[in-house]
C-alpha cells in the first residue's frame, strides 16, 4: 500500500489561492451591486429631471406666432431620440407628435424595418422636435416653416433634452431637423449614413431620415427608396435601438 503524505505547505498554498479568489469574487459582487445601485439612482434622477423638463416645456409661450398647446411625446427616458420638425394642425388636437398621416408612414417604416409597433415606439423612444408648436398655415396653403428666431428659441429645449438624456442615437426626421446637427446637404448624400455628431456637449450617432409626409416624393423614388431602407436597417441594428425592442 502506498504511503499517503500530508504536505502542509502545499495545502497552505492552496488555501491562500482559494482565499484570494474568494475575496476577489466578493469584491466583484460588491462592486457589481454598487454599480447597479448607482445606475438605478441615475435612471431615477434622469426620469425626475426629464419629467420636470417636460412640464416646463408644456407651459412654454416664448413664440407669439406659434399656436398652442405645445406638443410633447411625454417624459420617456431613452438613449434613443427622434427629432421631428414641427407639429401640424392635427397634433395639438391629438396631443402627441406624428399623430396624423406623416406619423402613420413613419411608424410603418419602423414596423417594417424593426418589427416595432407605434405604441412600442412611443413608449420607448424620446420624441423631440425642432419646434414643439404648430406654426400655423401659410397664406398660400400648407404649414408655415418656423422662422429662424423660433427655431433658435426652441433649440434651448432640445439642447436641454440632450444634456439630460445623453442619447447614444439621434434620428432627425426631415431637412429642418437634420440641419440642427449637420450642415445642409442633399438627402442623397446623407440618408443611409451614420455620422458621429457633437451637440450640446454630448457626442452620439446620428442616422437621418427623410420626412415621411406626402409633400416630397424623394423617399418613394430611387435612389431615395434604397437609401431609406439602408437608414432604417442601420437604426434597427443600432445597439441603443435594439435595447428598446
Ligand atoms: S415653439 Fe418652442 S420655444 Fe416657441 S413657444 Fe413653442 S415650445 Fe416654446
């Protein structure tokens, strides 16, 4: 029968290795716990700041020519922001952005490209705009384009939203919205592309979309059709967007 020998120093060495591993695991668990508590507190703070922000926004009366009420999609805490241009005449009645025909097209794009329903979209993505009030009709028909001073006034709301939410992805819809983030360019040159943009002291991905209204046929004709598909695919595959699904 072989002799079984107890090697004290070997056992002591193994004990120390296990003890060090155990301490490491405990430290990591404590660290993970602390990180998750801090993350939860940050989400709570962001939600409170955004809630207060939306209440102040809804009471805004800075532009005398703009029609009331202010249109807001509500205080949805999200790392994805959609930025429209300005509400039409139906949105103030319906009480939410993209509530009419352009909205139907916009939400169909997201349902087709990402399987996201309109309600899922509204409840998981923050919906901002260049101007939050209906500008009124032009004498010649159609909606009035917001004046530069109105765009400037309303940009303070948008900047604050970027500061609060620190988005990872911003989706500007239509030329006026796109031009808040990058210099004016042809839709052919920017739709279907992802850009890294700095705005209000925060850096994020920008994937522009054309406006879904029937006023411009750009997205229904080539190359617009293909470029729009590319842009929607990029959005659907973006990590910040996928997290919302
Ligand atoms: S357009 Fe913007 S800045 Fe002007 S009144 Fe409406 S919310 Fe206020």
